[in-house]
C-alpha cells in the first residue's frame, strides 16, 4: 500500500477543514435540538421523571 506524506500546508488545510466540519455538525445538532424543544413546548423540560 502506498502512503503519501502530506506537506505542512496540506496538514493545516486538513485540520481547518475538519474543524469547520465539526463546528457545522455541532451547529446542526444544536439547531435540531432547539427546533425539537420549540415544537414540543418548553414544559417538556419541567416534567417529573
């Protein structure tokens, strides 16, 4: 199997891209959570367990 050694520029670009994807995914999860709470109503968080 051939492996390619990445340059410093390629490694930093990969890291920036990974961080951007992680932030976008976290933002999407937060948005879905907020929309779910809005649709269910805030009282769903105050119910007894």
